[in-house]
C-alpha cells in the first residue's frame, strides 16, 4: 500500500511539473485598465502590505476604502492614495477583532458602495516564539479572533455586496498557511484555518449558484514591511531568509486577484516549496529550519510511553452563506482548535519526561475542504498548522523524543456521524462509512509507531495527493460522491 502511494505520488509530481510548464506557456495576461473604477475594500490598510495594496490599486484608478484601527495613519494613506490617482479614497476606523466591529464595517461600506469588486482581508496579529509549556495561553483566543474568525465574519457579512458584482475575496495568507514553520505555531494554525474555511466556502457558493464570486488565497513569504522586519530581526530567521520587497508583492497580488486565481504565491517559488513539502515533509521542514538559521547545516538529515489523545469535537455543518450564525464561530474554534493547543501545552512537562506521544484526531476535512463544513474544516486545518509547527519547535529545543501524530480520518460509522449523514444528502451518495473499531486500531498502531500522520481509510492519503495536484477536479468528485450535485455536473466547477 505504501509502495503504491509512493509511486502514485511520483507520477502526480511529474504531472504537476508538466501542468506547471503548460500553465507557464499559456498563462493569462493581466489588463491594468480592467481595474479602473473598481470598488476595493482593504482591511488592515494603515501599514505594510495593506498600505501598499492601497497604493497599487490607486495607481490603477480604483475606488479604495481603507480599514484599520488607527485613524491618523489611515488619513495619511488615504491622502496619498488620492495623489496616486484613486477615483475615490475613503477610510473607516474599525476594530475588526469583534463581530460588532465587522458589522460596523459592513454597515458603513453599504452607505458608500453599491456592490463590491475586491474584498482584501489582510489584517493580522503575530506571535513569534518557540512554543513550549511556559507560553502564555491566554493570548490564543484573541489571535484566532483577529487572524481567523474576523476574516470569516467580514467575508460572510459582505456576501450580499459581492454577489451583486461577482466580486473577489482576497484572503491574505502566508507560507505558514500551507507549510508549517517553527516559532509560529498558533499563527500557522490561524492561517491554515483560513485555507480550510475558504476552500469549503468556495464550493458552498458554487453549489448555491454563486460561481461568479471568486476567492483568491495569497500565499506570501517573508515580506519586508516595517512590522515583519521588527518581528524577525531579533530571531535567527532574520539573518537566514531574505525579505522580499513589499511593492513587488502588492503588484503580484493585484494581478493574481484580478485574474481570479484560486491561489497566488509571492515569491513564486513558494509554490514549488509547498509541492516538495507535500511529498517529503520532514526533509523540507529540516531544510527550512537550516535556511531560517534555526539549526546548523550538519543537522539537516536528522529529522525526527505515554499517549495523549485529543479527540473531542463540535461538528457544525451547513452551507455557508450570509445567514450563517456568526456568533457561534468562536465556540467552535474554542472546542476544536484552542482547547487542543491548551491541553497539549499544559501536559507537555509530563510528555517530555516519558518521551510521550500526542495523538491529534483530525479529519479528511483537515487537509481537504469539503462543502457544507466550512467552520469544521477551518478548525481542523488549524490543528495541522499548529501541531506541525509545534513538532519542529520541540525538536529544535532538544525534545525529539515527544512525537505528534495527526490522524486524518474519513467517514466513520459512529452513532453521531450516521445521524448527521441523515440530515445531509451524504447517505444517498457513494461515500462508504468505515467501522469504528478498525479506525481505533489504526490510530493506536500509528501512535505506537510514532507516525507523523495516520490515514484511515488508507486511500485518503491518495485522495489528498490528487486534490493537491488537481484541486478543482477533485472537489467536484467529492461533491458528486456526497450527493451534493449530479454526476452530469462532474466536469463543471
Ligand atoms: C455573475 O456570474 C454568474 C455566473 O458566472 C452569472 O450568471 C451572472 O450573470 C454574473 N452576474 C453579474 C452581475 O455579472
Ligand atoms: C527521550 O528521547 C531523547 C531523544 O530522542 C533521548 O535523548 C532521551 O534519553 C529520551 N528520554 C527518555 C526518558 O526515554
Ligand atoms: C435518500 O433515499 C431515500 C430512499 O432511497 C429517500 O427516502 C430519501 O429522501 C433520500 N434522502 C435524500 C436526502 O435525498
């Protein structure tokens, strides 16, 4: 089985290479005139990437509306936008970390704009430290509130506006949103969650007849903004990785968003690193640790009881749209994500003593986003972001003995899951439910072998690979399998 997965992976990688070459030769061209008069909202626009995005859109003659907490900074940026050629430049002061702040923003925007072409979600709160049992856990809810939940809130509240004009949601993510990087555990978690949620939302919108709305996730490397420079300079990565110019980053984002790409990368080679990481995770993480100056070159090739099993979950499911109940989102992240981080952190001293194992029960929705499960998928993606970063922090601090196993489970025939399947269309699809005892056995074996990941059923590993190479096609197959659309629509997405 493993042999088959490997061979499959090789052919998939080869196919990707060919696909990349074809895409390169037939790539779409960007028409700068197409942005004249377009209505653009940028969150987190008082500084950094958001500020630069505002300038680039202004140069192209767009109408910009900038959002941040600090009014004095916003005023300066807005006046510069006017000089650069923005058709209109306005700002709204809002604290986006709360649902009230997001509602205030939506209401004020509705007064100014009828329809919206680009919603750029860009504001962040960063944490940069090696995670361990002494880390301050009280910061976690605020971090998820700013970096994840507010993105979900704002995107949801703006859906009516985006539907009017077939607008684009631009989600500013990070390399840490697709590949785990050390020292960024919870940040990685919050960014992974965005890929989970928005990957599912894209499908929910299409299944509800709103294919016109596009979602572009922006995977950015280390960008030379004032805040990023300040954050990394005191850490080894500041001397290892070269920061990329912020204006080139913004230009590349504007193009990717205008071309309605599913995902854009800046610098472009991050796409390549993500692909190699997908097939050789330990190896690439080791290279990243050397490249970011966290460990010496000669440690490159050395990757990697008591057992802690994290398994509890809340299970929100429904097509996501503007009527979704946003007030419950923090609760689902608290149960499915933050509590896992809290428990693993608090029990770390004991696990270190015995070289124990942390077993994190995730789901196929943690690596691929199915429709109907946007919040669930977001909260499970976040676990992969956090724990894959945390594993590296442990190893860098000399605790290679503690292992972390992520369990990627398919549909398991527990009583609750069968009940839920009844309320969805799933039970009439071709999805097979696996027995719960075989599943438990697979988890115990995988944890004992200290595997990085367990897939149950095993072929989810192959599914993940196919999705990685052909996301739109594979998501369409899943939608047919769970009976969300007829077989005849297989090749339309
Ligand atoms: C939006 O896109 C949909 C599907 O692609 C199309 O049917 C609809 O006419 C478009 N609406 C506008 C306002 O452009
Ligand atoms: C735990 O693992 C580390 C590194 O693999 C090893 O040096 C240490 O002796 C182990 N400790 C125990 C208690 O087994
Ligand atoms: C599934 O099929 C059964 C009978 O085969 C039918 O009664 C039921 O309404 C179907 N459910 C859905 C959600 O389509």
